[in-house]
């Protein structure tokens, strides 16, 4: 299971209403490494003038790598994090996450980052089994 869902949040979901703030809080407590990494990137992006902020440091263990993969492979989690932090996320290999301003999605820099060429150039043998 990727999220530790409280009985209250589960009851809300069963009744058809889930507040996104409650969902994001569940993500924060269930996947702290992934949440903190996205929060850090959003902060770096907001504090600077760069086109994007990205992480190129591998997670410290497989546990953290798993959190990152779960967060970014789930449309619901990824979308909630993007809305919560006001960013657009892009993801390469096992840990290279980038935060873009939402209006940059589909622009030249974002398209270059998410291109087939960039994906290939950001591969290495140590990432093969991540």
C-alpha cells in the first residue's frame, strides 16, 4: 500500500467527498521523502528565476526511491502535489524530478526536458534496475 489512509479519509471517500487538503496531508505523512523533495523543488523554483528546479541526487535508500516512484506514478498523487504547490512536475529515470511553472508546460524548456532525447541522455547502467 502506498498511502496510510486514515479511517476518516476512507469514510469520506466512501461517501464521495474527499477534500484535496486531506489527501495532500495523507501524501505528506505517507510518502515524506517524496513530499519533501517536491516541496523543496517548488521552493527553489519560487525563490529563483530559473526555468525549472530539479533534483539529481539519488534517494538515500530503496525505501525513499519507492516513495518517489509511487508519488510520481500516481496521477492522483502527482496532480494533487502539482496543484498544492502550484507547479508542473516532470520525471526522468529513478530520481530526477523537476518542478516547472505551470505555464511552462509544453514550452521549449519543458518539452526539451521531457523529450525522448533527454530521457535517453539521462540514463546510466546504475539506473537500469531502479
